[in-house]
C-alpha cells in the first residue's frame, strides 16, 4: 500500500488548527466544506508520479492517522463535528435530498433553475441544503463507495468516541447518532408516499386489485410500529415490523407502477407521470433507510446510502434530464396517436393506390383555390402581421376543407407515417421483421409519390384553366404581371428556397406534434364523455345526436388541430420571424406549384423558354424532397426516442432497402398487381 502524504501538507495543518466547536454554525459548516474540499483537491506531482487512484480515500486515511497521533486535534475535530450534527436538522438529509418540494413538473423546473443560477451558502441549519455544498462533485459517489469497513469504523470512532465504551454497558444506549434523524426522515417519507397514494389523480389510475387491501392507508401504522419496535430494542419484534412495512411498500410500488398502464389507454399527463416518479423514488429511499436500520454493519450501509444521496442530488440538478425523462412518455403517446393516423396514409394494394390518387387530386383542386386566395391577400397591401394572419386563415381553411372531405395534401403524410414506421423498427432483429420493414419502406415511398403526383397533376391544370378563363371573360388574368415575375424570382433553386423548404418541413412536423398533443389532451380530460353525456347538451341535442357529436369530435380533433395549426404557422411564422430580423418564408411544394402555374398563366407559355422557369421547376422538385424529408426525419427521431429504439445496425437497413430496390424497383413506385 502506498503511504502518500497529501500535498500541500500545510492546508491540513491550517484546517486542524482552525477547528473551533464554539464558532457560529455557518463558520463550522464552512470548515467542514473546506475539509471535504481538501480531500478531493487535485493530485500533487508526487501523487501523480505514484499513480494513486481514489485520492480522497487515501487522504482520509492520512487525516485519521494524523488525528490518532495528535489527541488535541482529534478532540477538537470530534467536538466540532458533533456540534454541527447537534445544531443541524438532519432528518431532511434522508427525507428531502433528491425530491421536489412540490409535486409539479414546472415548479421543479424553477427550483432546478434556481439551484443552477444561485450560489450555495454555508449559513443554513438544514443538512439537506448543506449536503450539496459538501459533496458538489459527481465523483464523490465513487470514493464514498470505496471506503472499506476498517476505515468506516475508524471514522465512526472519531465521530462518536463514546461508542466503544458504551457497548460494554447494556444500560447505555449505543445506537448511532444518525438513527433518530433517520427515523424522523422515515416518518416524513412514509407520510409523503401515503398522501400521494391517496390523492385523487393517482388513486383513480391505480389498479383496483392492488388497492383492495388499502396498502397506503396501512403505511403510517406500520411505520409507527417499526419505530416503536426499534426504540424498544426487541429484535424479534423489530424484524416482524420491518417485514410488514416492506410487504406494504412492495404492494404500493406495484400499485404506483400500474399508473402508466392507465395513461397508455386514457391519455398522458406529465404532472401525473412526475408524481408517480417521485413516489417510486421515495419508496426506493425508504427501502434504503430500512437497509440501514436493519443492517448489522451500519457503517457500510450508511456509506452506500450517502453515495446514493450524492448521485440523486446531482441528477436532480439536471434540467435536461428532467424534461427528457418525464416528456418521453408524452412523446411516445403523441407518436402512437400519430401512428394510428399515419396508417391511413400508407397504401398497400392497387385499390389503396388508386384511392390515394383520387384523394390527392381532390386536395390539389382545393389548393388551386388557396393559391388565388393567397394572391388576393397579398394584393390588399396589409401590414406584415395581418397579411400573415389572413394567409394563415386561408391555408387553415383550405386544409380543414380537405380534411373534412377526406382528401389529402401530400406533405402532411411524412410526419404522420414516421411513427408508424418506428413501430415496425421494433421487430427488425429477425429476418421476417426486417423484410416487413423493407416492405413498409416501399409502401411508404409509393404512397408519397402517389400523393405528390395527385396534388400536382390537378393543382397546375386547374390554376392554368382559371387563369385562361379569366383572360377570356375579363381580358386580364387573376394574377398580375408583377406578382408573376416575383414568383419566378422567389421560387428559383438559385435563391434561398431550399432553406425555406426545410423550414417548412419543420412546421409540418410541428403540426403533427400539436395534433398528437391536442388529441392526448382531449382523451386525458375525457372531453368525449363530457360532450356525449352532458345533461345540458343532451337536453338541447338529444342523447343520440350528442353521442354522434362526441364521436365526431373524437374522430376529427387530431386532424382539425393539425390542419389549423399548420395553416396558421405557414402564414404567421414568416411575419413573426421577420419582426425579429429573420427574413424566413415558407415553401410548400403544392402551393409553390400552384403559384408557378399562375405565373405561367399570366406571362404566357413563352416563359417556358426562359431559364428562370426551369430553375423554379428544379426548386419545386427540391422543395418537395425537403418538405417530405425533413418532416419525416424529425418525426422518426421523436418516435424512435420515445420508444427507446436504438438503430445499432443502420448499414443493415440500408443494404436491405438497396437490395429490394435492385430486385424489385417497381414496388417503390407502382402498387403490386392484384
């Protein structure tokens, strides 16, 4: 074993000389923080040359050796540490560290943000608050776990030198000093678990079978019985009380774990998910306290408990972990609801393919009207915000009409179909699952092509026909020459159109998230039941009509939310971003095609001979790819992450898709023969 002398040695000497049990509490707390800082300060050159690891453990051994050789310093340090323990409220260390003061996600976010921004102070009487100052490094967990039994016993003798003598006399209570604080913390934790389990939002979502014996109601009595048994010193009685409390905690844990099953069927609430996580964490902490209270070797279990407190204390400071963990279930539910919708956008037979073409053609006809309405809004000369607002209303109204007529806009498909694809990725570890996924890729690509062809094959001829009809009837086209020339300039591939098209893909993805969130909210708050069984609505509409109205909203709330949000974002996002100096516009492949067709109808077919026209055609082609690709990629990422899927072998997927393309290229573009 290496006998290392921590450097610089005068720091330890200065610390030991400064130990004063009569100082004010803040000064004593600061002394303890500096002592722990000395334990983990960077290695000296001597230590680096020796290759020593876990320096805090070696330095702690050195500290104990120094104190054992200097009784005066040992007495001063012992008195100071005991005075700190006496003046601090230690129960919060076991009951509060790692838990939110209020069981609400946004309240916890504010608390974590405050912890990150405000400096910590040693002027406190709460050991839970001081704990973060004493152990600010994540590595503290490692060296606490590395403390061996002999070192823990030496440390315990320093903190409580009366223990060896007390153990020789049965009349003297030799219980460790931390037991009373731990029992108070146990009471607080059990009370919190009991209150959470009896709260309405969680109780209604737990399994009725697991609540049949009222385990949460029995927790308080079982905890009080254990505390009385431990204080009486009756080992048999303590073991029996400990067994009862552990059995109740097991049932409570299973009951809390049953809540997500209810959420899967009836909607997700992040606050409920957060409350469940807090309850499960408290049950885990209670089990750790019971391990300490019932263990024969208290120092080892206590060191393990402190290491766990260091870990959860640092985990609780992370804002990113808070949201990524608690929003994963919501993301999954949103993705699953999008997957249910996305299945309708995937064609698997020739009849599905023909139906997709018909629906896309109908959507293209509506978008033709949207194109002219867009030019009319621009001709009014409104301010940027109101021009964007009425453009958004125009888009939203068109998309809603397409939705209600059960027609299709091709660019909405990717964000909805990506979660359905993610579901298939769960089974690619088998040859059959891999082939099924490749089949789905072919179906999806074919469906996207059908949707775009149907949209563009109708929107361009309809716009040209309307322009020609206006020329015949009134002598002028509906779209002016100045607007037409602006279209040729703005849609060109040589300009920023690719960037705008990618941004539009982000908006398409965002609308799918909004749709999933709104539908989840609709289900979570049982709006369907409120509409179908509301006495006032039934009195006005009749029960049968109220039920049909409720079913209609349940079937259309997601589509309405997606279309309205997408339309408003397409209109308002450029106006709002330009207000902050970001001149970003939107480029939607179907709308852009309609605008280019309107420009041709105004400028005449001679424009086909100009390079600017063909640069616009190339820009529209790339716009379609970016609209579809960006929205699909983002939706697929969210779906994969929410399901916890890791694509370990992406090369295998690429090889399988490429092999299918070489062997059956037709399947990616045309439907299979009946």
